C-alpha cells in the first residue's frame, strides 16, 4: 500500500508514516518512545524524622525551620511538608484569651 493511501485509510498524515518508518530503521521498532517522568528530587524523604523535627521546633517560623533543618531546603518546601503531615498553626478556639474570659476560665 502506498503511504498516501495508508494515510487516508488510517486518518494520519504521511509525515507520521515517514517518522514511524524512520524510527523502525533506526531502532528496529516503530512503537512510541516511552518517557519516564523524573520529577524533582524531594528534599524531605524521611517523614518520621520531619515529624519529630516539627514537634521539637513547633514554635519556629517556616523560615527559621528552613534554616535549622539539616541541609539546603526552602521555606516553601517546609510549608508544603507541614501541609502534607497535617500540621497547622491555627489556634484552637479555646486557646484564645477572649474565649477563655467569656467562659469564665482563668488565664493561668
């Protein structure tokens, strides 16, 4: 079958057929190339160590945590990691002074 006939029958361009034939000549196979996504190297790989680090340094800001962490790490990476382990800095409703005073609890 001619390339032009095959392109009409299968609904593909002649250029695609040419590329497939070229790939078969070069590699011996015409299947699509497989690409593996490498992604970026993760700065935090030991999550148990990170959780322990957060518990020890919970009073620090994210920027301060990034400075104290072993190795090079960004403030944003700390932020994403804190979010991933479910750590939040939001105060609980009962921990605020105005709520304690309203409920008649002492501040001490």
